[in-house]
């Protein structure tokens, strides 16, 4: 099966791990489209494309790579959460095959909304995790950039509505646990320390396990002496 998503040059990659649910394969393409296939025949059942389409210039931090989608059920609800490279998350109703109007703004949540300078430094390449109806979305920020980028905390949302439920400061702020591990106040205006890879969840215990990456910039640590929590750690977070 060919998705048809081929960009110029070498910026497109198929890194998706498909999900199989009830003999249907759900996958994301390099252009952040959702495709559902018959798992036996490979016949396409439906596809959903973000509106507006993904701007193919969104190639920072690994080209147009996307790693997958998320399946979630609650009562009669059956949803696929589709992460778009440019910061959008769609909740797709598998009955209507359309965005759920009760989620976010017409079925879509934009994680760049409200961020400084428009949030163009944030991108999505991994699927969200859902635990006890709380959605936690990994996000990319270029930790290798030589420029200081804006800090973005890890944000959790209600899987039904898309409303924010809590945030976790991966770079501790004044008064928080770990703040004193950044010597000389070096955590100020520090970005990175984000979970760009998939987040695991223990559904019974209600715990997310978030793998956090390096501070920005990751190539030079002379301006951030100390243990730099919670950079380069695995953090267990209570979903509720």
C-alpha cells in the first residue's frame, strides 16, 4: 500500500507504527494524514486530511517524520487522536469518520495557540498517550538549536473536551522541586527537556511515564551547571 505522500528532497520519512483495532490498521502518513486500511487486504477504508493541509515546510527536528496515532475508547466513544506536525491534535470519531465537535475547537486542539512568537518552534512527531481519560501529548523543541528557544511545559488535556487539566514544568520554576539543580538561576528562559518520543502509561495505576530529553542547547552545558532536573530523565506523573 502506498500513501502517496512524497515530498521533494529527503524530508519525508515513514516512521509510523500502525495500530490494528478490530482488523483495521490505522496509520499516519508523512503529511500527517490519517488512513484506515483493511488489515487483511490492504484496501483503504477511509482517510482524513488536516484542514488546512500540513505546510510541508514544517521539517524541523527530523523532517516530516510522524510515529503514529492513538486509539481511545470511553463508553460508546471510539476515537483516533491524530497529531499533526504543526502542533494540531484531531479527535476523529470512528462512527462519523469526522472530527469530534465536542473536542477542542471543532474537533481540533492547537498546541501552538498562546505560545510566544506563535509557537513555530514546537512540533509534534509522536502520538499522544491517554490514561484515565487524560491526554498527554509529546512535543518536539529543537534541543540542538544554538539559539535559546521559548520554554514550553508538558500539558495534559481532557480526552473528551480538549480542555487543559494540568501542566508539569519539565524545567522547574522558582519554588518547585528541582529548581536548585540549575546553578546561578540558569533555568530561566531555558527550553528543551521535552518528551518528543512516545509516552507510556500504566492504565491501572494511572501513571504516565514521560522520557524527557536534553536542555537547549544540548551541545554546551557551561551555562547550566548542576544536575539540571528534569532533563534527560524518565518522569512518572500521576494522570489525575
